[in-house]
C-alpha cells in the first residue's frame, strides 16, 4: 500500500512503459493491490478496513465505477456487513460479530439473479465470494458463540 493513513494519499502513480518509452499512469494496477490486500485481511483476520477504503474510493479506478446498479447495491451492502464483522472482531464484541456474519450470509443467499447465480459473479468481489464462504463456513449460516470462538482461536484472535 502506497498511502499512509490519512496524511499521505497519492493522486496518481506513474510508471515507465519500456516498449513505448513513455511515462504512463499505473494507478489502476496499484489500486487492485489494495483490493487483494483488503480481501486477505478480511479472510484471515476479519478486518475490512482496507477493503472498505478500496470500495469507497472516488476515482475512475474505483471498483463500482460504471457497474450495474444492482451490483453496486449488493457490493456496498456486502462491504457494510464485512465492516460490522470487522468491528466486532476488533472490539471483541461477539454480538456485533455474529450480527455481521448473519447479515453477510443472508446477503450471499439473497444476492442472486433468476438463474440462482450470484449477482457479484464475474466481479472482483464475486471472485472471492466462495472463498469467503469457505473461510467463514457455518458461521455465515447459523453463527453461534462456540463456533465464533473456535474461528477466532484458529486465526490467533485471542483477546
């Protein structure tokens, strides 16, 4: 990540295209690193800060720029549920954590089209939908405190 908190935010990331011998904007390529870093944080630690920041970015490389309104709505709601999980994990608040898990699980169940396929399918977030389901497992379907404790212990989140 090239940014440091709120203080240092790059407006543009430039690179040299050796083939054309020109300096070009490489912002899109670097922005995708924020997405992957955010997904990694959420999958392994339940932290959605970087992912939320990536989806909230207001530039032409933003994930939701030009996306279908239904996709935008589902993606934004999904990120909100992830943020609730993140807050629950960070604050050691099992109630918020479990609520976020229920909401995320419901979002994955209801966010499907007529074919029964995820509306997010084919998007960068949709690519990781199954991975999120695999990582959180039954916690997305019927979260309970015991499974939540096991999930946290397995990830070193012992507070």
